[in-house]
């Protein structure tokens, strides 16, 4: 229970850190988008206003005759002009339509206005909707103004000269920023609403991703726990046998020489079993930390197979199993590796095959090759391995038939060691099996060319 809490807390911290980092990235990204869009839109407004004011300025100056006075040429050029002097002919500005409020055909959008000011800055004439009570912070060419209702306006002020280069007055061209502010307001709310929703999805995804990231840790921890339990069980069995034997001897007042010798033989057998188990565990431990093979040299597989068949012939005969080898004498195959470990690999496969093959069965070792690999096959007519067991037979301490392996003294490390040795020699091992029809283990190892035994 404590370990589950630890893993869940670790997963929660991973998800939290991931959410925080992603949240900061999304917030910075959203802020950057907001500012980029605002600046781009603002730049577009300024450019448009600059083009409109520049066009008006260049078109009007050649037609201005007297400072501060709107002459007929200007009125002809700007037919929708509203004059502030009531003594002059004026246009009814209240009845202007949108198309009549064009400024030389340039200003066609709603929200634009135009004002002409005399040298004393008094309003001479206007065009378009005139915002009231514009609040100007200071007099300058470009200004952002705000009316009493809070609507903002961008305005540019240009000085005008008459055709004879006299100072005529000022021209103010502006447009409403309501559309721009509404656009930014909408974008701001989209970000304020969208970011929390996105962060919620990120948090859920973070929890899921943290779970995926923790799965190897879960599996490793389970494997460590299983390995510890299996190793403790395997070590306890011979220790329990030794303890029971010693207690039995201590309780006997008189022991004959035969009984003493039998006791010592039991202790020696269990001690050898313990020593072999410890040696196997040390071998697997060294391979787990990927220590290099101390000595690599060309090894003749033909000789190794012959030696294995010769050594285990007596074991096969005692089990009433026929052990044979099929080797082409003209095909000599070498591999680069540790001869002792390769021998251990083949011995483990042959030992397993003999132990799990019923009486009158046979075990055959075959040596072949393809373009790049030497193939060593160990086939038997044993009990076979189910598809489910084939996925786990290379796990440490795993036994296909627990009762049978206990009677033969197996620890469940033979195939795990075999796989570790194959991996250390840049090869691979595969199994094909069917229940009741035997098994076939195939070892692939890179072979060397041009060597002779």
C-alpha cells in the first residue's frame, strides 16, 4: 500500500510539473499572439490613416488660396464638406449618406472624420461623423484620443499651406478604434476562457502521460519484488534442507559412520546447489550492468557442440533420451566471443531439453548458417511449451512445469542466462514449440569467415 501511494504521489508530481511547464508555455504563447496581433492590426490602422491623410494633403494644398478660408475649389473637391461659417453656403451634414462621406474616394469605412482648422485652431469645416468632447493629452502629430463615452480614436494632424506657400492652418484626420478595441476585447476573452480549458486538458493529458512514463518503473519494481521473492525462495529451499538435516543429526544421540557420511553428502549437495545459484545470480548481475566480455576470441561452434554432446551423453542415457548432433564436417563455423560462456549457453539448452523430454524421446543439436549468422538449433520431442509460457520462459525463476523442474533441481535461471549470453554476443534466441510435440530453440550468432578448426 505504501509503495502504491509513493508511485501515485510521484505520478502526481510528474503530471503537476508537466502541467506547470506547459501552462507557462501556453500563457507566454497566448500573450505573444495577443501582442503580435495587436501590433499588426495597429500598424495596419496607422498605415491606412497615413495614406488617407497624405493623399488629402497632397490633393488640397494646390487648391488652397487664402489662409483659414475654404474656397470653392476645395468645396468642389470635397462636395460633402460641412462649413462652420453660417454665412457661407453649407451642406446639410445630418442627411449625408455613407457614400457621400467619401474623402476623395479614399475613406469608405464608417468611423472616419476630417476637420479643418484655421491658424488659430478654430474649426473651419468638417466631414463625417464628428466625435464630441475628444480629450487630447497633448498636441502632437499622432494622437490616440478618447471621447466622453470612452471610445478611442486615432488621429493624425497635418499643417496645410496655400498654393503660394502661406500657412493655411491644420487638417485633422481620424478614425474610430472601436472595431480595433472590440477585436482585441474578443481575443482577450477567447484567451482568458480558452487557456483555462486548454490547461485542464493539458492536466488530464499530463496525468495520462505520467502514467505511461511510470509504467516501466512499475514493471521494474514488480520485477525487482518478484526477483527478490524468487531468489529468497530458491535460497531458502537448500538452507531449509541443510537446517533440517543438521537438526535431525543433533537430535540423534549416536550416529553410525554411514549415517554421518549420508548427512555430509546431503549437506554437500545442498551447498553445491546454493553455490550454483549464487554463481548464476552473479553472472546475470554482471551482464545486467553490461560489463564487456573479458576475453573475446574466435570460437569453433563445431567443437563446442561436439563437447556438449559428449559431456551430456551420460545424462541423456540416464533419462532414456537419445542425444545426437547433426554437423556438416565440411562446414566449419566460427564466432567471436567467450568460449566458456558459449559453452554454458549450449549446455543450458541441452540440459533443459533432456529434462523436459519423456523416455524414449530424442534431442538433436544442429549447426547451420545463413549469409551472416551461424544457427545452432536444439530440438527435442518433449512436452512442449504453450504460447502463453513462450512469452515468459526467458524470465528469471520462471518454470513451465514447476513440479518437474523441482525434481530435476532446476532454479529457473537457465534460459535467462542463455538469453543474456546470446545478447552479450550480439545474437538472438528464438523458440518454436507446440504442446505434446516438442520444442526447438534457435540461436543466431554472427559468424566469422576464413577460420579453420
